[in-house]
C-alpha cells in the first residue's frame, strides 16, 4: 500500500508535538532538518520487525543527517521504548504517540476486528509506515507496509532522499 486517505503527496502535513521516551517534547516544525524529515511509524517495541527496522535506520543515520534529513521514529507504545532508545545510543529519537493523535490524523491504523492487542483495546494496530517530508513539511514519499513485516529497505529510503534533494520545489 502506498497511500493513506488523510495524506496527499505534495501537500503539507500538520505540525504536531510529541514526547520522546524521556518526556521531552518535540514538534515536527522544530525537528525538521534543512532538507526535511524522515518519519518512521512503528507498531511498538513488542514487534520484532519494528526493532529490526530501527537497527537498519540506525545504520543510515549519518547519511540521513548528511543530506539534511532528520530521522524520527513514532511509536504508539511507550515504556518499553526506553530500553530500545538506550540500545540505539540516543541517536535515533523515538517519540511516543500513545494517544495516537498523529497516527490517527495520518490515517495509519487498521482495524483488527475481534483481536485486541496490548495497548489497543479497540483492536487497531499501526501500519508500518515511512514518510519523507521536505523542509516545508510537504509529503514527498509515503511507504505504507501491506503487512506487519513489509518495510522499506535502507537503500530505498536513501534513494528517496536523493530524489528529494533533486526535486524542484512544490508550488504553493
């Protein structure tokens, strides 16, 4: 799946503020790098595919930052993220959206009828999603996993960042 009903390529996404695992607040506007931001939405630290993806992202952090793109991870679960944050040596900010304000605003949940997960009394889980924004918060690339294991490869993310750097500005 490469779309979300609430997100449109070329259009700006709303600003938001979320806490990190230490309780420090981060707004999207203040977190944007010179070229934009890479937002990675994960189901939670209980998911082995999510933690594997985080380790792959860690491998690319220096290259993301060299291109002016700030990587941010948004998780719907919080407490267990602290251990993963420490393991990532605080180089990849993990933000907590336990109330799913951003996740719901971006339309990134799917309903698992009659199947409640820990922390999801309604049975909804976050689609594994990667979003690339330009410096004006405009959506430039969207990868929504078709299942819990479907994640973009690191090289695919780097290729999209390269395209972002080459792309002409989006008209207002």
